[in-house]
C-alpha cells in the first residue's frame, strides 16, 4: 500500500501534466497562440488545483483521459504509424474507464470511429480495453460468484438520478446512506426486503434499474423536466460537491477565488461549439462531448462526474477564440450573441440549499474538520493523536459518514489501545455498516 504522501505527489504530478496534454491536443486544431492560451486556462482551473492535492483517483482519471485523447488524435490524424501508440491509447482509456466508469461509452465511440480510419489501429487499441474489463469482471466473479462487468452499484446510481426522489444532483434515498458502502450494503438490504429473498449483486443492479424505469414510465413528464434540469446543472457554474466541497475551500483560500471555474470554460466552450458543428476534423471531439454528456444525463450531476467534459469544452473554446480573431464581422457579432446567451445560462443565480441540505451540513462541519486535521499534522504524541482521530470520527458520525468514522477509530485504537470511546464508536459503526443491529 502506497503511503499517503507518495499518493499525493503522484496526484500532483499527474494533475500538473493535464495542461500539457491540452496544449498538445489543441495543436492538432489551432495555430499559435491559441493552444498556449487554452493550456493556461486549464492550468488555473480551481477544481483541478483542489483535487490534485487530495488523495483521490480523480486527477489520475483525468490524466488517463486527456493523455489517452492525445494519443487518439495522433492515430486519428495518422501522424504516427508506431504500433505502440494504439497500445498506450488502449491502456490509458481502459484505466480511465475503471476510474470513470461512465467513460466507457466514449471509449467505444472513439474506437469505432477510429475503425473507419484505420482498422488495424482500432483493433490494437480495443484489445487492452477488452482485457482490462474482462479481468475486472473475473475479479468480481471470484469475489461475489456473480457476473458484474465493472460496478455493482450502477443500478442504484441510475435510480438516484432518475427516481421520484431525484433532483438532478446527488440525492440521498430513504434507508440508504450517502456513501459507497451505503449504496452497496443498504441498497442490497432494501432490495432483498422488497423482493423477499437473497440477491446477487447483478440482481440488485437489475432491481434498482427496473425500479428507476418504472418511475420514468409512470411519470414521463416529470422525468423529461428532470433531464432538462440535469442539462442546466451540467453546464452551470456551481459545482455540486462530490468527494470534496470545493465551494467551502474557495471561501477560505483567497487565491483560489482568482482561479478559473468550470462555468467559465462552459460558457466559452458552448459558445464555440456552435461554430464547430461544421468542422469535420472536430468529429472525435463531438463524439467525446455527446457520448459523455449522455452518460451524465442518464445518472446525476456532481462536480467530479461532469469534470471530463472540460476536455471537449476547452477545445470548443479554441474555436470561439479563432472565430473572434477573424476579420468576419458577422461571425464576431454571432459569437457575442452566443456568449451573452450562454453566460445567462451558466451564471444564472440559483439557490441550492433547498435540494442539497447535506451539503449545507457538510459546510457547517468543514471548518471544525480543518482545525482538527491541522492539529493532527503537528502532533507526534500517539495518545493525543488518537484523541484527535476520535474527535474527527465524532464529526463524521454527525454527517452519517460511518465508514470514515470506522476508519478513523481504527487508527485511534492502533495508536492507543486503551481509547475506550474509540472502541465503542468503532463497534457501533461496524454494526451500522454491516447491518448487524
């Protein structure tokens, strides 16, 4: 197991390479200085800066997506006939699909289109993807004795995004905790109680898929309005928190307030998209954009899930800059009107507190968590550190983050085996998580 410090360094290195990948991708479509401008915009994107310094897989997923796309453009443009390129492309896209499961339709769409240009490259690229997905499915079968291709919680995620409780963003479901553990264990328990028998992971997936489809069919008008709302949220400036509450961090770090937001890239990118429709060389970008957007609309919107859309949007931004720099007065006027329209959409004021009460609760505790974690970094005494982990665990209990509380109390007990309170909370969380009450 890699140490947290090493994981953070890897995240920073991979995340820092993203602007370089954008520069190389943009060079396929634009002349100087547009590629450099686009890479600088991405360099200061707030959500990248924040995710890069945290121990999460998000930056790594974006690394595989952006650099995989660079190799794809080399193959698509036939600028390289080196067989190592389609191998690397396949490996990068396969790994990206394990981190961003909904990226798989984009991979298939791009490889199918590559097949039209060069069958040999397309087949070689597809082989690592097939091997990776097959190994994942085999691992799932060994563990659960059931065939699950990639994820055992895809069904409940589909339900979260399309049920009668859905709000467009992430919305907790009654009886199911808002975490991966909750989605898996609580989702299975609820399904088994309703069906009246033990279910395999694939059967649980089908249960939630069917339940969501029943809600969609029963209330088609409500679902259509929900999809329109998801489209609105996907391109809005507000980042609905997923793993990290970026909005709270930006309120506490003044320099982050000067950074680029996803909304800025969105409003510029959508404006440029209008002028890119007729550009044949942009077809791979369109495939990426449409395929990934559809996966977001099928499920729900959060900052992390919509993040890969920055890649086609930043390239569409290059089209906008190119259009504005032309001498064509009509094109300039149209671009101004497009920017005005999308600015109204992206920056339209909206109150999220009614639908995202959990986010408000998390913001309430964020400052306390930051204070405790600062003390943890400056504490060497095992007993004091054990106490601080216990205090942090208490905060996660209030947020119903039982898995994190269990993890923290485990650490607290290892540092101080006589920490009775930590042992009590540890047992309580264990029973909650594994439904032992």
